[in-house]
């Protein structure tokens, strides 16, 4: 007789007789004189034992006790139904890819409604944690816990941040039967993948608009969560389920003082690069410089100069003039303003009395502000990086990118923020870019794939 | 512990790695002292004022040849000693919400003129009976940099530098997958170390070494695949290991050099490190339970020629470690005593299975029989069981001692 127990993210297999345990998946562990495998091998292990007719006692999953009652119909859209169906057919494993704004959350809720078992929902931000919390509350009678951002509750349905799940993987790994990974493209990173490896949950659902990662690690997703079981793109859904959109770009100049400073700084780091004989256009060059800057004073000064030049371009004061024109034009509409730096968001908040939501905003205020924006008490919001991922901001139709990075993902997510379906209103995304600076390239990089039509 | 961008190391012969410890010399003590002074004098001032001054000092320090990573490392240790004022925040948030709401009601959320902004502030000031300037101050008060410093937990310059060195070492160990440590250690410290290992959810394999015991420490999943997951916890264990009479650590650490990750060997012994690291504080021995304390006192007075020592040297069983509660010594006779106040049948049986491997050691197991009846068969001749009811009778122990 074998005994299977869960131990800190792994499964320990013991035998009461001298049973031959040289099974696949298992490694002998002299520290505890027993065999061990990752908790995520649980399903495979059981299947193997059943097939070979080896009897065992199973003490792995210790599910949170409780029950769940659905109190409201989810009224799924056609494609949400299809996505759920595809996931169910794949043994309740796998990833659903849907554009931002098409209600991925509802696919998750449908999975919960179907499995009706203790569920862990892993999310990248506190805003998403709140959003899931209210959604689950709306549709189910069940005890809901939050873990992360000051909360430490483990309940029948628990919503946890990736950071907290990583730290507490050992403690939560055998308490849930279903795991939902929201924005699942975060999961394959070196640290976060352990959340999946150290968990025994047999049912897994991943949700994202953009599964592909620039580092190629998305190749790990099938082994951590399952294959992509359903996928729809922005282009397919535009107009029908998403607002039609246009993108408008404005160019501004640095003012004289800023331009003078910009050229000074540029000369400074350019000289440094020329001396080293490296060009400025590859990331690799850049890492070289950052690496050198640890020891080399000159390199460090060049790096500081580069940073300041970048900041000058991104925060150009003329951008505010354009911003004011756009705001005036869309007075009374729902507007989101995006910046790269928190400090720029704060400047706008103070100057125009527009509420800010950034990592530096006190949590209490963030919650109040989001709620009031949702309810329509506030029309305009300024944010840096916080709102990029999956937050329900149901009815903004104007987005203004004052500054951003070259990341395609960030751009798509910002675009997604204004693509929620709305009556009679087209969505407009503005980009304000400083002419004759590195920002022109940055802006091109983030949207080039949209321009060539490959965009989902 | 520091963020990894502040790590400073020395690489020796492209093979060994060491934290770049700071020495307790005049130069470094001066920097530490200057910083501590600044933090101390910032009490009841704004956080942003302190930040501004730090920027200035950092610039000057760099000109004087101090490494900015040292500067920022010290700063991050000192930041943790600040106590920031948190009061009135929820009132301020309510007032801000009122300001934003009014801005939406009167101007649809878009205020582009200075006089419109002033109007909002004066509206709020009328409602709350405060001056517009007060309202503006409240509006700004939620920003971190506007917060005030309430207190600073003082530290001496030397202690700060020593704490910095320990943090540096811990930061390097973050990236290790397994730690080997040679320990010359008493039973009490060992018990503390084993307890910490358990608490941190780590595991070990022990073996005899030249100086005492060698432990190979990593985590549960390490046996399946070596991982850096446990590095942070191993780093947390270090200060506990450093309480040993003598120690020597060895670890293999991943470190990026010229953008390539390479594994380096980190080795450090107490002799080399004691001038750099914080002084170990050895706590007073505290008894786990009343029974042990009571027994120890009584035995001391009636034990006669038998000497009693609490928490003797750790004993190796296989690759595990056993620390008995007491050792009783009379001339060349040595008998260990283990008191089992809390137990379950499974626990005792597993323990005895383990102890049977100790054929060269004499051991008395005292079992509290008020917790239930237990029959134990097949004992080896070097283990003797004494049952007691809540209180151990010294006479029973002496009787057992005479059997050996």
C-alpha cells in the first residue's frame, strides 16, 4: 500500500512494505527517506497508479470546506460559451485567449460555476483582485478571501496576487481544486512558474489577451496550465463586441530650454558610446552600458544623462498644451490619461485636479477613485502603469497616451482600456510624441505590429 | 537584505565570490556617522526634505570617491529605521474626493484655468470652514513625500556597517541553491538552528565533519530540481548559524558577469568574518517546559555523583540530528535522557525506530503515561524506558541509571 501526502509544494510517496518505488516522476529523497515529486505531477501520478492497478491512500488535497451557490445567471455571450466548452473538453485544463474588454472574467466565473469546488484566482494587481472579488460576490453565495496587499484570507474562493502566491506556494498548494490564472502570460517567469509547479490543483484555467512573451517562455505554458484551447483576436471582434476605434497621433517640440538641455545630454552619452565604438540602437549595447555603470563613473554619468534625456522627451512641457486641447474637445466624455512616470501623473493630478491612480496613490484612495470613476462621479482619470492590466473600466472612450514605453503589450492594454463596447461612441486613442527625440522610435516600436495588421 | 542591484562583490580568480565587506575604518565610519546624523536630525521633518538632502550628500560622497552602491545600501538600511506619521489620512482622502467630485460637477472634470481651480478650493473651504490654503495643504498631505518623519530608531555607525555587511552577504546568498555549513555547536544553539530550519520550511542532510557537524541545507523541491526558490530563506537562516562557536559556510552562487550567468563558489568562516559581521548575541537558556526545569533542579540536589548537563552536543542518527534533553555523567559513564511530555503513539514508535540505530549510546526515554498507555517491544539493550505521571521521580531515573 502506498501513501500519498502533500508536503510543502511536493508530494511524498511512502510505502509500508518494501515496495518498489522506482516509478516514473518519483525521486528518492534521503532527507525524509521517501519518494518525492512536484505537486503538479499529482494528476499524472494518480493516472499512472490507476493504470498499473497499484493501490494507494490519497491524502494530497485538503480542500477548504464550504459550499457555493450561484445566485444570478451569467448570461454568457456566444464566444464565452464556446471558450468554456473548449476548456471543459480539454479535461478542465488550458488557456483562453480573448482581447481585453471582451469579458475574460466571465469565462473564469463560468469555470467556477461548472467545477463548484474551492478555487484560487491568481491576479497580477490589487485592482484586479478587487475586481474579481466584486464579480464573484455578484454571482455567487460563497465565502471569498483576499490574499495580498495587506489581506491574508484563505476562503473557499480565494483571490491572490502572483507575488503572494509565489511566497506562499507551499501553504496553498493543496487547498484548491481549481486554479484560475488571470493574465496568465505572467506565469512562466522563473519565480512565478513555481506557483503552478508547487500546486496539486487538478483543474487549471489561464486567461490572457496576449499569451506570447518576448523571452519565449510561453513555451512552458502547456506544461503549467495546459494548451491554448480557445482564441479570438481584436480584429475579429472589433465593431461587434468591441467599440470601433481610431488612433490619432500628435507631435510636439521640446521648448528651447528643454531642447538645449536635451542636446547637451545627448552629446554626453553619445560621446561615451562613440569612445566605446558601440551604436545606440540595440538593447544589447544598452545592457553593456548598464553593466559598466556599476563600476565605471563615466558609464554611470552617461547612463544618468540618457535617463534624463528620455525623461525630458517623455515629459515635454508642450505635451500639456496638446493635452489641454484634447481635454477641451472631449469635455463631458470618459477620458483616461496614461503616463510613463508616476511623477508626471501626479503633476497632472495636481495641476488639473484630476484624480490619479498610480502605485504611489494611497490604497484607500485608489479604491474610492476607481469606484467613483466606474459610477460616473468622475469623468477623467490619470494613471501610470496600474490600469494597464484587465481592470474593468467599463465606459471610457477616450485614451490619451502622454508617454509610454516601447512595449507592444503595454500599448495593446492601454488600447484595450477604451475598447469596452459603448453606445453611439467611437473610441479614440491619442498619442502625444515629442518630435526629434528617441520617443519617436519608442512610439513606432509599440505600434508597428498593429500597422502591419498582425494584432491580437 | 538589499535589492540585488546594490550587491557589491569581489571575484577572485574567476572562481570564488565574496561580498565586498566594508571595513570599520575611519572613512566608512565617517560616512555612516554622517548619514545617521542626517536621519536623526530629520525627525518631525518631511520625507521629501530628507530625500533632497540625501541626493545632495550622495552627489558629494561620489565626488569623494565613495561607491554609490554603498551609499544606497546604507540608505536602504536606515530607511527601514524610520517611523513615518500616518495620521489623518482618511480625512484627507475624503476631502480630496470632495474636491474631485466638485470639479466634475462644475466643470465636467476638466479644469484648465487657474481661477476655476481656485473656485473649487474656495467652495470646499466654505463647506468645511477652513481657509483655502489649509485645504490645499490637506490636498497635498496624502503624498508620501509630504509625510512627516515621526521617529528614527537610532544605531551606532559601527553597528550600521556591520549590519550592512550581513545584508550584503545575505543578498549574495539569495541566489544560492544549496548551503553547506560546518558547525562546531552546542546542543542549545543546534536546537535553535534546527527549529529555524523547520520554521523556514527547509530540509537538511547531516554528517560528521572534522570540527563537528556538516549540514547540507536546501528545500523540499530541491531534490527534484535545484532551485533558487529557497535562497531567501537560507539567507534568513544565516544569522542563526552564526551563533555557533565556530562555523564555515560554502555555497554555489549564480552571478551575472559581463551579462553571462556563471556559478561561483562562496566560502566564509567565522575567523574571516567576525571583524565584519554583527556580534552574535547568545540568548540565555530557557527551558521548553516546566517538567524539564523542575527535573533539572531536583536532580542537581539529589543526583549525588551523577552530573547533569542540559542540551548536550548534538548526536548524528543516520543523516539526521538528535539533541537529547540532558546528559547524565558519572566518571566514564554517560547516559542521555530524553523526556517525552507530549507524544502520540506514532510519534514515539517512529522516534524509537530512529533511536535504535544508536547502538553505541545509552539512553533513557521518560514517557508521560498520563497521556495514554503504550506498550513498546523489541527495545535494544541500550535504551531504557521510564514511565512517569506528570512529574518525574528522581528515584526512578537513578534506578534506571544503575542498569547501565
